[in-house]
């Protein structure tokens, strides 16, 4: 390599891209990509005739995309580490639009199964790529803020898809609603195509191919920004204890909240509504609870990230998020009306804060050249946890009841909370 070429390469790798230039096209594309999937979750159980499937096939259709992601998150991360981030992300958006168009254009089990599998591949590209790109451009001292703001777009997409898609289905029918969802996803792809900059060679100038390493404890990654960088090269992903700690936060969060609770909240509300003699439908109450939870999670994600930036310690905020998880599930186990509402609200804060912090910590703990693979690993564990959560819950409920299942779920937050407290104490 000549000296001029080396200098040009160095200059290109230090080219700064401000996070605000990336956030809008990245976030809008992510949010609009969820239109078809979130609509599917909201309407498929009640529109099986329009989709051309049996009621018994609904579970397969709503779960196969997650199963696919167990095998595609990792390769997506490898591709993002080795190829153009922008091209891969835009291609994933248009693949998502194609999958939603297939919902609209076809009927029957096999076409819908193929479309859902394509969506699983697309979402691996969108979600792994989106997190990787925002970490590329967010400096360490503001990483929490920008990652949290990107998480807002995810929650907006879920809300728009569930409520907007459901409303469109009622007004225009299943297939027309899916065509609109496909068009909106394609619109997000076009916005990203014309507005999203490449971030692979725009890693921030203060972050070489290293992670923050605590000089006092060789080999242990320290996310407290006040300790600075020692310049030590980050360990490989499989030997990175800090990364696995962050992944454990993602795993317990997704297992309990996206798995156990998401699959059983309707049962808890039904028990309470029957005992209280309420006439309002269980589905309506559950929808209101989920909507409120999403809004609170939307606020908690950037708040947790911003506060962790200012404190200089992600782990301290993670402890609070885990503690709220313990309290929230205990309140839901109690089941009194006020406790039920409070439990859903508290769990929403846990969901948003831990989802954001797990991504932020991955950016802190992993070298820039490994972030795509690390994010892929993070989301693979999360997808697996959320996929098995409902099955575990419904296997346990006949034996120990819903209340005890929730109490055990509360206990699952305790172990990572203890380890996080130990880590926080060691860092201080």
C-alpha cells in the first residue's frame, strides 16, 4: 500500500457523519418496515379466511419469522461488518416491502409461510443493520442518547402497525390494508435510498478498532466512559465477558416481557375483569394496556440512554431497570386493579430501558469492526428468548398457575441484577 493510499484510507475512515444525518432515514425506514408485521399480529387471528389459512396455523405464521431470525441474525451481522451498511439496509427494507406485498397478493398457507420467512430475513437486515449504523456514528459520550432515540422509531412502528393497520383493515379489508403497508415500507426504502449516508467508513474519529478497556483489570471491558480508552484491542466476541453480560440483559428482558407476559397478559386481564364484573371486552382492555405500555417504553428507552451518558455508567441504570422488572412482575402477580395497571407501567419502563441499554453496552464493549456480528448475536439471543417464552409459560400455568409463573418471572430478573450490582461495585 502506498503512503498516499494509506493516508486516503485513514482520512476516509475518520470521516464524521453526524447522528442526526442518519437517525431520520434510518428510523423512518425501520418504523415503516413494521407496518406489515405489526398489522399481521393485530389482525391475522380474526382474518384467517381472508388470509386463506386455518386458525390453527396462526401460531405458525406469527412465529416462523422469529425462528428464521435465529439463523439469519448472525450472517446479517457478518455481512454488515464486511460490506456496505447502507446498501444492505436499503435492500432489507425493499425485501420487507416485498414480503408485505405477498401478504396482500396471495392467499393460502404456503404463500403466507414464504412471505413470513422472507420477513424474518428482512427484519434481521433491518434491525441488526439499524443498530450497527447508529453505533457507527454515535460517540461514546452520547451513544446512549442516540441509540435511545433510534429505539423510539421502533416503538412508533409497532404502534402505527398495530393500530393503523388494524384500523385500515376494518375500513378497507385485509388485502388492501396489506397493500398500503407494503407501499409505506417501500416509501421508507426510498427515503433511505436517497437520504441515508454510508456509515461503515464514517466511524467516529475518537473510536479506533478498540473498545473501552479498564487498565486496572486487563481483559475486562469497562463501559464507564470516565475511564477512557486504554487503546487495548477488544477480545473476541466469545471471550468478551462484558458483552455476554449485556446479552443476558437482553435475554431476560425478551423472555419475560416479550415472551411470557406478552402471551399471558390477556389471561391476567380476563381474570381481573371477570372478578370485577366489568363489561368492557378483554381484547379492548388488553389493547389499551399494550398501547400504554408501548408509549411508556418509547419514553424509557431514550431516557435510560441519556441518563447513562450523564452518569458515565450504563450498569447503574441497568440495575434500576432490572429492579423495576422484579417489582413490575410482582405487582402483576398480585393482580389487584391498581397493581395490574402499575405493574404494566413499571414493566414498560424495564422493557424500554433494558432494550436500549443492551444495544448501547454492545457498542461500548465491542470493537467497531465486530459490531455487526455482536448485534446479530444480541438479537439472536433475544429472538430465541422471546420465542420460547410463551411455550414455557403455557407449559407452567397448568401446574403452578399464572400468579406463580409471574413470581418466578420476577425472580429471573434477580440473578442478572445481582451480577450487575457486583459489576457496578467493582467499577466504582
